[in-house]
RNA sequence: GGCCCCAUCGUCUAAUGGUCAGGACACCUCGCUUUCAAUGAGGUAAUACGAGUUCGAUUCUCGUUGGGGCUACCA
C-alpha cells in the first residue's frame, strides 16, 4: 500500500513555523516510503480568509524546499488565479471549490439519521453555554433540535430557514484510537459534542471536510498538531458512519514560547517568511524544526532534507512540546552559512546587500571576496550589510585606535609610513592575502617589530574598526589602490 | 469547571530495569591569536514530588504538582 500524506493549511495569513514542521514530517513520512505528499487548502472559514494566504503559504513551502518543482507547485491559470498542480495534474484540493461534495455527504448522513438539522440561534447557543459554565457543567449542545421530526426538519430547511447540520454522536460507549506517537487514546462518547458539520452559509466545518477529503484523497497517514487530539473521536465517528476505513493518526507535540506557552506572535516571529526576511537559510530552518521533537538517536546534528528523508521515523518523535529556541536556530544558520561556497553565498547575499552596494560596480569575484570576509562572523544574511559597511565606506575613527595596547603612538608613526612603502612595492597581480601576509611577515621579522605593533595599526587602517577580519583578507578584498589610500588616511591622523 | 495530552541539565534531547545519567545549543575557564570570529581542550548544569512493584528504578504502576491543548456555525 502506498503511503500518502498531506499538509492542509488554512489560508489565514502566513505559514507558521509549527506548520512548517508539520508539513515537513508529513513530507518525510511520505517520501521515505516512496509515497505521495499532497497539499490541500482548507479555506472553509470565510471570515478568517486572507486573499494572499494560499500564495504566502505555498511560497514559504517552496522556499523551504518541501514543495519541489516536479511534484507540487504553484501555477497561475489564464484568469491569473493561482492553482495547485499536484503529481502532474491540476488538482482542485481547495475546499471552497468542493462545496457540493461535502453537501452530498452531509445529506447522506442526515438521510441515515446520523446527522440532523439544527435551527438554534447563536443567541440561544451562547446563552446555553453561559448557563452551563455558570453551573460548572461541561459546555455542549443540548440536542434540542435532534428531537425535531426529520421530515419536518427537512421541510423547514428546504423552505430556506436558517440552519446548520450537526453530527449525531452516540451517547454511550467510548471511542478510542491508536495514535502513532502517543499510543492508545480514548474518550467517552457522551463527552463529545454534537459538532456542527455544515454551517449556515453552506460551508462545511473542518471536521466534515477533513474526513471527506482525507478519504477521497486516499490519505493513509494524517500528521497534524496535538490540538486535534480531542476532536479525533468526532472524525472517527464520521468514518464509521460513512463506512470508511480511517487513516492512521500521528499527533505532533506543540512548539512553545520560551515560557512554555504555545508559540505565539507576541513573543517573537512565528512566520516562516519572517525568518526568510531575517536572512536565515532554508536548510537551517528545516534542520532546526526537524529536530524540535525528533532526533536520529545518535549525536549527529546536521541533516540535509535528503538525509532526513532517509532517517526520519515517527517512532522517534517525542511527545512533549518543544521550545522554539532562537539560539539553536542561530547556531544552525551559522553552520549552514559556513558550508556555503563563496559563489552560493554571493547569490544568497545579494538581495540583502543591493541597497548597500548602490551604484558601485563589482565583479562577482570581488564581491565573493568581500562577502566571504564576514561569512564566519555573522549569524544571518541580513547582518551582512552592516557587518560589511566598513568595506564600502571607511568609518570615521579616532587616531588613538591605531595604537595597539602594547605599542605606542611613536611606533605607529614609524611603522605606518614604512609599511606603506613595502606594500606599494607589491604589484596589483600579486595582491593576494597569501602574498601580502608573506611580504609583511618577512618585513616585520627583518625589522624586529612585534606582530601586534604592525598588524594592529594595519588592520585598523584598512577597516577603521577595533574589531574586524584580518588585515590581509581585507586588503585583498579592498584592492591595492583603496588599501593604500586608507593607509594614507591613517597616516594623516597620526601627524 | 469538564475532557484529553505531556513531564531528563536554562533550551533541544539520548539512555525503555543495572550508565560515573550521554550529546548539542547557550554559559564559564584555558589555549591559539593584532581585534573579533572561527577553532582546540576543559568546566558548571537534569531524571518535578510522593508512594508502590523489584535485588535494583530516569525507565513499569498509582497519586500529587506543574505545563499544555480542546471545550465555536475557527482551523
């Protein structure tokens, strides 16, 4: 049997990092079994619907690399409407376009007596709940409309009276299921509410739509968040009423704020898009969220998507919520930044640096040298413009910054002019950090200077900063002319 | 309030009856070094609590406490 999983987001804004992890796990489960990973858009709530929601989510999934070109991708049709192409064919797994389907199944339930029309007003429902909670009773629908004669109810509904359709839960027994992550879970049926399955606007609620679609899409494993555990009995009841075989369920633990509450916007960024804009690499985000709740069982920490596909297993997914720890994400990002080739880095860094570079024109190789300077020093790509600022414009700095703590102003006044002369003799062709280091090193030794007495003022001269990369790599990135100009600037400060 | 889920260093976690309770991030110390970063070596730090089962519990059972989720014509 083919393993088929899905990710079914609601287009209510952006893709949440928790959603990304859910999607990733579902994707990994499918791919490692050579199965299919499908997408479905659950847009049955018109009030929370956001126009760009679907597009935003798909963009983030695409950025993260779990929607590959050949499988599922975004495609604009003739009307400019975004469509989802799945496994080669246009699949309208967009719930708002499948209303008749849910309607049909709901009617089937009504006909069988497993669901009923409910004409209660929202006022009555609110009052009912208030009363129940005042009496410290569980809040649930009291089943009033279940008493109405079905033929009469049908007639009233057909006549256009405002109504919803509710699922009729059994009042006895219990529903239990085996969760792939948590083991056996059971709930008494009498505690499960008669959930609305078709709203008064004709749209299905999540509960009906999810069951119908998962069945029709032949989903074998439902991977979703822990918040769905308590409604799973409703879903199971639906499967039973329809006579369908339910899928396997895997309820993932939640992602948490540092204070252990559910990860929320108030305490930091939660959208994948936020992290992209902040200059995090998709590989880092993916690796990081994959490890929030799962690990390979050994000491390895760095996993590519391919390796994750190979080694992921639901059995190793933990049950407890995991704090979304920015420090660890930062570490992952640095690790992935370090692994980038200079070429890859330039490509990824350009969007962040464009403004800083302005009209200046650089060869790719020059840019590569410049960007590589801070590759091991920054945490994210977004830090690059500021970190590299000293390359584009020499910062203003006080003359005493040129003096190393173990040296003196006199020594600097002596070293700098001599150093300029030595450097000036090096040709533009030989202007590489290796050659520069060799020449300056030899000269330092010959003149019995200490390394610090030479390197510190040299580095400050070309960087204008107390902290910076080494002088030779900076000079190579700067080029001979600019390097000597900066040395001249330093000299003039010492006069 | 009711129902459900969960519980190992600050954080992510390993160890499913016998380990000096391991690793990673963060933090601290030392080394390298012109600064920062990187890097090398080392260090601080955890089984929530209480019973029970057992020769022996992080591990199994129960309870307590704590945290979380659900309790909508939202997903």
